[in-house]
């Protein structure tokens, strides 16, 4: 991994894009100028062209404690400003400015020139600075981020009312992941697609190029701990994205799985007609397959029961941004310690560094989009109205994360509750668009059209439900229908009108259950006051009652031979939602080894 140029106390100094690294880069996290623009009139008032009034610590959102601002009111627009010197040692290359995530609509100016606009709070974007600022130059970077309170917008779990409530949390506005510069040749490699082929004992590598030059070549080298395994080379002047096959010798084949999460190193080189290496980047890959056989989802051809935990990815002091690299690792280790072998990354596109650690620790994950925010009040049965922007942002996420072996499934939408009727709605169109786009972008993983609630795509690869029934006996009765081809499905309202297309025999799992409400210190919340403590169903009376209920609910799913996995809600408490295995500050709330013992016995699916 390349070494960042940074201040010793710089926040989040690690390389933010571990699957495609070059040696020359500059981390821009730290103190920036900052100003809140509540009426979004700053451009007219000249804010772009002057010094700003406050200071903020990037990459932490202004709502967070670690930002130094800690303003949790609605921030219609915010401005950032900093001046950096592009390293003179990068001469001969172009500088590219990268933003890993800015919520929600961003415009970036460098030295007074608009260099990029981007919509979406979860995915990265870049601005080439060629012609604007060169190595050795000063670059004044100004960012305006707009984050409207109203209207359809992919927000995830961010609360639209002022106060947090239920499973809605403090908002995130503006820059919330690393900002960085990178030195890139004028003709260069773009981010590769590395596709594992377990059946063929090889990797297929597609390398997009910024341009094609006569006589140039692309070279890829695969390595393991013993050194080079295999190399391949192909012409770079015929295809926009040259393709290579890295075929593994039989004695160097090592699969990636939860027990042995083996990663190969991948070196990519762009070579000119004289044999000079013009550009080079490092990546890695895991040899892992996902397949479907009837109602079974197989990992490397094996029945692996997916004991997943719902992970919201929030921290008390830093909200959606992990306070440190160690905090990302710790959350995976906390899940593993409690007996989970993976997570559903819920209502948020997680930082790339999290997925890197999931890759190296053998932690199965389902990638999801933070689609909440599509609801439109007063529109009757057309209450969900996601826009084309949801498709755009989701495709950016899939492209970013395609290479991670830890990702074993995609879930574009979650709980898009809308009744079925005799008209095709905007939700139907966008759900199908996101499903088809995902299938087109990635043919190697199963796609769940929408987790829980409104399954609008009859041919979705996976079918699921969310069931927070707290009585294990009643829960068992509700989940028993899978054996007869009539699994539990979420219904609409007290009249139980359908909100999903019919089940068609797909692999099925209960992708949210449990959520057992337990905080030994909190008093019972009364009436509608759920700002102090909230959870699903009736709070358990004591810790012993928790283990009894947890065991009963888990046993129902472990004993079902047709259930390929489950997802327990949730890893940690999050603000007022106190149903985690751990507290919000990650301290111990329960007997974690006991939780592990209760869920790691052999599942009927695995026998």
C-alpha cells in the first residue's frame, strides 16, 4: 500500500481506494475553511470567491462531534475551501482530485474554474485538473454541497424530521469521506474489473484505458505469498478495455472463503511501444464463486449458511464516517466474535476500506443502497417515487465495489412499501431498472430486487421478508410456509393487501428479524416518546429473557433446511434504537460468547 503524504495527526490518513492504488497521492483530510449557507444563496452572495468564516475537520460531517462544528440542524447548503500545493515531484503527470463521498449534490471549483458536479451522497467522483492546476501549482479548492430537507432523495437512515426517532438518525451533510489528490499520466489505466472464475481456475481482467496508443500493451501479474503466480499481456491499441486471462497453475489455486480468505495480489502495467512502463497500479483479488441451485445459494459450490447481522455503520462521535481505520476493523471483529459470518450493509454504501477488511477477514456482505427518502406523502398508492438518480447512484456503487470477493449479493432497494394495483407505477419502473442494471453490470452475484416488503420483479434472484415477531412460537408458525412454497411475505396495512409479486420458488431468507429491545439502564419509554429508547415489540424483562428469546428466534431459522441464511437486527445500538448486540459505543452489553454459541451450531441447511 502506498504511503500517504500527511500531517502526523491527520484524520483518516489511509489510502481510501485500496483496490486500485498508485504510489503518488496526497491525502487532503484535515482542517478546511467552512461556512453554512442556510438559504443556498451563497453563489449569488460571492461566498465562492472569499475566505469562509468557520473551520471544519474533513472528512467528518458538520453534524458530527469530530468535525468541530456539531450543528445538527438542517443545512440546506454548506461551503468548503482549502488551498494546497500540488507536489512538484509529480511533473509529467496530471493531478486528479478525488472525493470519496459528499452528501448530496456537490459542485467543485478549483482556482475559480468549475471542474465537476456530482449528485448522490454515497459514491465517489473525480475531477481531472489538467489545464487548471499543474504539479508545483497552488490549487484553491472550493466545494458547495446541497442537501435539501424536502423532496425525493436517497438519504438512507438520515432523519427528515428535526429529531431522531425510531430507526432514523442524525443527518449527514457535505464531505464525509476522504478527499485526496493523485498523480496520473495523461494516458493511463482506469479502474479494472477483476472477475473470478472458479470453474476455470482463473481470473478475467478487464482494464479500461483513457486512450489507445499504437504499439502499447497492458500487462497483469498475479502473485501470492510465494511470489509471481502467472502473468499475461495483451495489445492496448485495439480495445477501449483490453481483456486478459490469468490462468492459475493447479498447485497455486486457493479459494477465498470465510475460513481461508485468501487474497492474490494483482499488478497492472501500461507499457508503451518502447517497453517503458507508463502507468502502474496495484490491486488484489479473491477466487470465489456464488451460484444458485434450486433454493440454495452456494459459495464455491458449498452450502454455507449466511449468519448475517444488520450493520448500520454509524458511530456516536462521527455518524456515517468511521472515526478511524481501527473502528472499521473492530466492527467486523465484533460481528465475528458474536458468531456472525457476515453482514447486510444497511441503507448506506459503506466506505471502501470496510470492504477491504471484509475481504481480508472472510466476512460475507450484501451490498445495499441507501434508498430511503423516496416516499412522497399524500400520493396514495403511488407513495414511493424513486427517481432516475437512484439508478445512476446505484450503478456507481456497483462499479466501485465489483471486485470485492466479500460481496456475495446485491440489494438495490429496501422496504419500498407500496400496494400493488392495476397500474405500472414509478416504483415498478425504477425497481425493474435497478434490478436489470445490476444484472447487466454484474452477472456473477445474485440480486435481490428489494429487501422485504415490495418485491416488484417476478424473476428476482432472491426472495426475502422482514419479520420482527418477538414470540418464537408464533415466529415459527409464520416462517413454516417455506416448505409448502408459500413463505412468509410482508403485507400492506391492516387489511393485508399485497405489496409484492408472488413467490416463484427462489432461494429465500429472513433478511431482518430479532431487533430485541434491551437496554438494562433505560426506563420504559411511554406514549409516543421514543427519543430515549426504542426497539421492536415488547422489551425483554431481563437479560435471561433476552437469551431465551434470541435462542428461540434463531432456532426457527437454523432448523429450516430451505433457509440459506438470516440477518439479525442488529450489530450495535444506534442512538435511540437500542436493539444491538453491542452498545452504540461498541462496549459490551451482553454475554457475547453465549450469543455466539446460540447461533453457530450446525444449521439444517448445512447438513
